[in-house]
C-alpha cells in the first residue's frame, strides 16, 4: 500500500468497523462472515476500517 498521507491501520478484523471485540464476531450484514466468530487477524470481504481513529472512512 502506498503512502497516501493518512495513517492506515493493519487491515484485519481487529481494525474493522464491523468487528465486535467483546465477542469477536463480525457484525457486517454485507459480509458472508456476518455473525461468525473471527480472529483479530482475520479479514472478511466486507472490511471497513478506521483512519486516524475515525470510524467508517475507508472501504476496500
Ligand atoms: Zn468482517
């Protein structure tokens, strides 16, 4: 990934807007992994992340 002037966090469920850290479940209704348990370093097709700690800014 190139330097585009924003601080990117690693792309994984841990940094996904739709990952619920308390239970470790993907809650993205658009993802095939929705309602499944995922690991912090997993990644699903519906990843949506945080940039500079602001939520829901970056989509794959
Ligand atoms: Zn997910």
